[in-house]
């Protein structure tokens, strides 16, 4: 009888583990939820959120031309509209189709890869096709630092393929099968990626995609799971975990020449970051203990805290504007798209709900001085809102993708 009761308890425990795993992995934007799990999923996805932890956010300057509208309930993206009000005179649509990635050149030309894999350039409002090939299941894309090549990931998570497109030759070149987390180097055509090794380990590998004669170079072997890479400088490659409000993650620095791994930020829930090589700063978001909202802080590149910022936004909605540095402001500034509804931001599970597109924002744009943390309003639109991400600045133009419609926009900065 005792053995029978123990067996029953073991079965119940395993069942709870399986159900919990299913709930944690179920996408919040896939509705309606299964009836038997609707309560648990509604709680996890924020429909009946507990009282949030007080946010460390101060009072933002009033938007220059309004508030930009009110963010609708989670799971329902606000309409991007046609931005026809006078307040949007400085804001213009650059490309009328949803894009996966883009590159803004200094001469005003823009290159884009659409969500279906087609590639085009835009010059003075005129679109020129570069590649009409359609990519099924495009999972991600990024341009090299000089915009001459595109790295594209496609297929399923368990069978991911990676190829590089040469903008000049207009040809695709496949990379070895089975690689993970490819990332462009800070300059040129080199990439870093993880390649599978024996015993479940991964090799950190580099490759010069612009030199067909060069072979992949192994840097060191790592025992990790589900990690990403960033290659911001000649002597440093960054390794970091997937952002999740439930699981602590770390940001590690790898020195290829010395083959050493050093922690920069450790065990931070919901860790997402923006690396500023020239500014010598890291902008990092960490989820609150309540797993609602979070705190945005600046660190130096060694992981030493510099200051907590009095705004609530995500690093994915910011850029380091090093070009703004002057003799009296050597560190430059941040430009961030900041959700107008800061209270809703503080009670949302972040960054998870934002990444899963069950939470959308209506933003205004602010500049944050890296020297003293002061905040200046750049643009606060009225009428239809924008949910800005993937920011790039070229001259007086601030380019970004609007998550509400997936299209590319440019904001003319009047400063």
C-alpha cells in the first residue's frame, strides 16, 4: 500500500511539472487559451496581474506635441493609422512593407530585407528591388556594419539554416548547417557563431564571410545552452542568455586572444541590454522581483553601476547617440522611445510580453544625457501611435521599425 501511494505521488508530481512547463512555454498571443489552463495562462500573461512593485521611474518631461495616444489592452496592437496629423510632419514612412531588418547609409539611402526575404534599396523615396527571392520561415536577419551583406536565419528552431547575401554580387551563400547565434563583427565581413561539438558542447567559431578561401577558426569550447553572441570590438565577444523574467541570465565577456571568459553582469532576471562601445557604457534592463516592470540602469563596460535611469523602457527601444558628444558632453547620450503609459509598463511582465507581442506601446522620444542623466524631449506625436524598435540614426534622421505595422519610418530631429 505504501509503495502504491508513493507511485501515485510521483505521477502527480510529474504531471504538475509537465503542466507547468507547458504553461511557461505557451505563447501569450495565441488565443483563446485552452479552457483547462485558462486561469494559469491568464495569470502568467498578465490578465490578472498581482500588485506591481513600485517602479524606479521619475517624471518624464511633457511630450513636445502631445502624448501619442493610449496603449490598448495587452494582446491588441493599436492601429498605426496614416499619421496624417500636423504633429507627424517630422515623421515619415520610408518603406511601405513590413521589414525584418534595415541599414541606413550616410548618404540617405536605405537597404531593407522584408519579412518574406525580399531585398530592396530606397533612395529619395524610390524603391529598387535587389532580390525577389522569397524566404520561407524567415526567423531573423541583420546587416553587416557596412551594410554590404545580410545574415539571414530561416527554418524551424530545431532545423535552422543560415545564409549570407552579398548586396553587390546579389548572391546567397549558405553557412555550415547546425550553427547557432551568428553575429556580425564590429567591422568588415567577419562573423562569430556557435557550432556543435562532441558531448553537447559548442565551439565559439569565427569566419570571414568576405574571403571564400578562409576557413572557420575555433576560438574555444563552451558548455552552454540557448546563448546569443555580440561582437562589438576586436578584442571582445559577448555571450549572453535569452531574456526571461522568470530565469536569471548573465552577460559574459570573451577575450579571443586569451581564450578567457569574464562576467560583466550576473544573475539578472529578464536581462536585456544595449552595448555602447564608443560610449563605454552598457544599458541594462532587469525585471523587478514581482516580475512586473523593471529597472533600467547604466553600467560601465566592466559591469560597474553608473546610475539608475528615471524612465521605463527597454534597451531594444534605445540607441547610444555617440555622435552627440561635445567638448562639454564627452559621453554622448541615449535616444530612447519611451512608452507614454508608464503605469502599464510597470505592471507588465517584461521583457517577455514585449518579445511575444502580447504587449504594445505608444511612444514618445527622449534624449538622456549620459553624463548627468538629464532628460530632454525630442518628439511626442499626437494621433496614431508608434511602437519603435531597431533604432538607427543617420545625420538628422532617426530610423526605426514600428511594431504596430512592421514598417520602416524616419523621424527628422530638429535639434
